[in-house]
C-alpha cells in the first residue's frame, strides 16, 4: 500500500493546496494531509512524526511511504492544553484552526493545541511575544524541529522532501549576536532533501506572480499550487527517488 503523508500550515492544509495536487498526480492508496492553518513548525513536526508512526504500527512498509513537509514561520508556537477550563486564558482565538483538537484518540483524553503568532490579539499571545520571544530562540526551535523530523525519517529510510512556505523561514538575522547558538543546528540540516527553490511563495512570485488570488496575501491559489506540484515537486521526486 502506497501512503503519502504531508504536513505544513495553511499553504498545505486547504482542499486546493499542493498536497492535493500531488496526490492527484501520484494516485497513492492513502493520503494523510496533516497540515493545519496557522501551524508552527513544532506542531508540523509532531503531527507528521505521529502519523508516520501510526502507519508503521499498522504495518505499512517504510519503503511504501512518501513524506512531504512545508515548514512555516519560525516565530509561531503551539501550546498543549489538556483541560477545557485551561482554554479560557488563551481567548480570543485569532485563528479558525485554534484551538486544534489533536490527536483524537480517546474521548476521555482530549488535547487542544492553542496556536499563536505575531500579531494575534489574545493576552496570552501578546504576553508571549512581548516577554519571551526572541529571534535566536525562534531559529533554535525551528532547526531542532526540522532536525528531529529529518532524523526520524532517515532512521526508517522513508522517502521525503522538505521546503518552506516563504523565503523568510530559513533566513537568519545578520545582527543576531546569538547566531552561534543555532548555526551548528542549521549546518546539520540535510538540504539535499529540500526542493530546489527558495520557498513555494518565492517560486510563485518568480513564475506566476499574477495568479495570487488576493492582493498582498502571500497564499498561492489553486493554479499556483498545481503548477508548483507539477514543475517543482514531481521533477524532484523523479530525480531523487525515480517516482514518476
């Protein structure tokens, strides 16, 4: 049984995004689309690893899996709330996808993930970005999430590819004095498994900039996602894994 597992934020979660077009092209037996709008790299990593592990436990051969991940903004975070009453301090919820109930395994053991990002209006989010967020730690968390996912997939010899939703994800600020705390992490990322583009958004700007559905909104439209899948992802899979 051939299984496709994809992860990301809103660039990878909608019914017209690149994972859907990739599955349409590959026609694998099963596609698990784990992407969640407003998701940060911590939740992206967790959901992909969890889904791959579920497939392994179900007896799926690692050779029959393909994983595709589009990493999101470094500054985004997901916080686990394990009691309904704990959700009150996180309101208002600035995203339609937050709180995100996952995994839905046992009705008596539900877990909500509250997603926050820069510019969100909840007191919880504003306090986090005012008091605790900084750019070096954003990079550390992002690269650690990428690495643990990379090492997990490589440990099982699972075919995979990665990319980013915008060009900013893997950029480091040249004025950060703490770059030495995350440079060594970035050096361990195996970029041979990244698509040969700066990001999906960057590629769309270069190749089909007039096709964005909404002005000043970086989200690609259906046409752009389809073209990205056909012109970027599929050639990479053909060259890397002989997948046609």
